[in-house]
C-alpha cells in the first residue's frame, strides 16, 4: 500500500473514531475538546494529527501533478 493510501486509510479511521465519539456524547463535541483536549481524552491530539495528514496529502497531490502550493 502506498503512503498516500495509508494516510487516507488513517484519516478515514480517525473520522470513524470522531463520529463515534460525537454520537456517544449528547452535546456533540466541545470545540475545546476538538482543538486542545487534555492528555488521556479520546480526542487528544486529534486536530493536529488530522491536519498534519491532510497537509501531507496536499503535498503528495501537488507532487503528483507537478504543481506547488
């Protein structure tokens, strides 16, 4: 599996985890928990990791097309 496919797979797994968390909590997701959840919280590091993967995929896409961001 290519790095691109692995990153996409990880993002999809993260989305499933996020949606499960969101549905389990009556009030949805508190923005504080999304952006700066404390260590031990199910969403700890979620926003940063998801953003990092997304940016890696943007870089891969630009590389594949020979363009720049």
